């Protein structure tokens, strides 16, 4: 009974997935998709959504046989404690890498758009301190915060929808004119943009309720994020010419900066203020996940200590890359490779789970 009180609700899981998926990459997403699949980059995003749904369904079959178990517990059940320990180390390193990328991109964008005279390490430090004070809390506290800040998404969507009044439909016509090979290659970029869904390996077992309901809400959260990304991408495609889109690093910011209201002169600053919240929540999710892995690896008890270690590592490593485009591309490439590797985990595990005799009946007898 006590364990149940420490779990989040399925509705809170829905909001946590949304907040983890929407992060720093949304600002440059239209440019990334345009470089990958030209004017049909939004189609690649839809294909990315399909791949993520396959991932979710694959995870469902694994969790159906091992209900209320985290992925690392399933790995331990199948392969033993040594492999389970290695699995957690991999997840820990992955969480650190993604955290470093989020913090690095966050500081670079704020440096270019808002605070060019402020040292990047100060900007990073402010975010990482805030991140620590939330990430060290119980999962239910984090989930409640995520539910509240998701309301900002409506402002986000409102600004994007407003920009459609300046749309030029001819910029995305004819539809599917890009070679299908390029569209499929662009799917790889779309999957990386949608990263955050992989945290279901950790969160699903920490959520109360029936597995079917949880999977439906996870799928719905992924659908909401995909819809938002597709809308943001198409809005930029309809505003900028295909040639211009390839040259603009953060199309979404340039789009919103181009119009103003009577009471708001710099709309891009309002947009950035909202965007920072989504960057923050995404970073908190990975810090919390990584700290949990670190705590399990060393078999510690005081959660806040391992959260502090996580944020310290991420902060220090985020200051190491030189402030160049090449460094950013290199870090993004490493994160992409790590993302592909993590995504493959359920697909590799599924045959072993289906062939193993250890499953629901085994769990019930423990």
C-alpha cells in the first residue's frame, strides 16, 4: 500500500512524457527537417511518429509480461545482476549526455538572442541550480509541476497558429515532391527530435493504474508532441522560402520575431520565456532518471546527494565544448548515436522476453 502512494497517476504520466519530449530542439527543428527532407520534412516527422509508436507498442508487450517492473528490473530478471548493472551504467551515461546537450544548446541560444554579454557558465549555473531543487524531489512533486506548466503549451500553440495568417501555401507545394529516399532519411532526424519518449522505460512502472491505460496515454502524449512539431514545422515552411529555410538556424524564433502586438513589441522574447520552461522540465527528467540510476548502481539511500552529483557532472561537462558550430554538431552527433542505441533496447529485449518462462506468473509468485 505504501508503494502505491509513491506512484504518479496515468494522467500525470501523460504530462511528464509531453514535458520530456518538448525541449531545446523545437527551435531549430524546421531547419533540421528542411536540410534532411527539403519541403517535405513534415512528412518525415509523421514517419518518425510511426517509429515511436512501434517503440511504444514493443515496450507494451515487454511490460505486459512483466507488469510493474522497470526495464532494468526486467533485464536483471532475464540476464542477471551483472548485465542489469551494465544496463544502468549505460542509461546513466545517456542521461548525462542528453543533459549536457540540452544545457549546451540552451546557453548558446540565450547567448545569441537575449544575453550576449553574460558569460555562458552563469546562464548554465542558474538553470542547473533550479533543476537540482526540483529533480531532488519525489516523482509526484515533479509530476504536479509538469501538469501546471503544460498550460504554457497553449500560448506556444497560439503564437504558432497566429503566424499562419502570413502563410504562403505555394512554399510547400507540390506535396511529396522530394525523393522518398530523402524523406525516409529525414525520419532519423525526426526520431531524434521526438526523443524523450524513451523515459517510459523508467516511468511506466512508477505509474499506478492498468497498463493498457498507461500505454494509451503515452501514445496520446506522443501524438500531441508530434502534432505540435508538425504544426511548428509547417508554419515555418509556409512563412520562409525553401532556400531561406536552409540558412536560418532557429526558424521558429525568426518567425515569431517578425510580428508584434500592441502590448508586446518583442514577441520572440515572450516565446523564449515560455520555451525556457520546456527546456527546464526536459532537463529535470533526465537528471532525475540519471540520479536514480546512479543511486541504484552505488546502492545509496539519500536521493538528493546523487541528484547533486548529476547536475554537477552535467554542468561541468557542458562548459567543456568550445563555443563553435563544429563542437555543437559533434555533441549532437554523439547524442543522436546514443539515442538510436537506447531506442533499440526494447526491440532487442522483446525476443528474450517472449521466449523466457519468467513473466507475469513468476512476478505474482514473488
